[in-house]
């Protein structure tokens, strides 16, 4: 519904900074809006960007394991129902 509107209709002007998030790909894009009168004939805008340092998804975090009392020896909690003396 907003395709016909200009950025200025939303209060976005020269020097504005926008952040776009893609939660499915865990990716964030920072956009700096800069006005320029030096564009070639019939060019309305130009997209300029920096190449990311590394391309591809972020490494996944290791899966967490349930560890009781900080021990990783595989011991399970007691299921005894008897009385302790």
C-alpha cells in the first residue's frame, strides 16, 4: 500500500539511518540515507554498500545439554522413594 509514497512522506530525510532486520536469516542491514544531486541522467537513486567481512549464516550456537549440579558425568538424579536414615 505504500509503494507509491516517497521516503519523505514517512519523515525520512537526508542523513536518516534505518535498520532492517531479517529474523529468519539472523541478518541486520543498516541503511544510511544520503541525498545527492550528482546522479547520472535518468537515475533516481543509487545503492552503495560495504561488503560484509564474511558471507553466510552465523555459526550456530552449540546445543545446550541438561547438566545437573554442573556435572557432565551422565549421572541421573535419584528416583528412590525410600526414607533416608
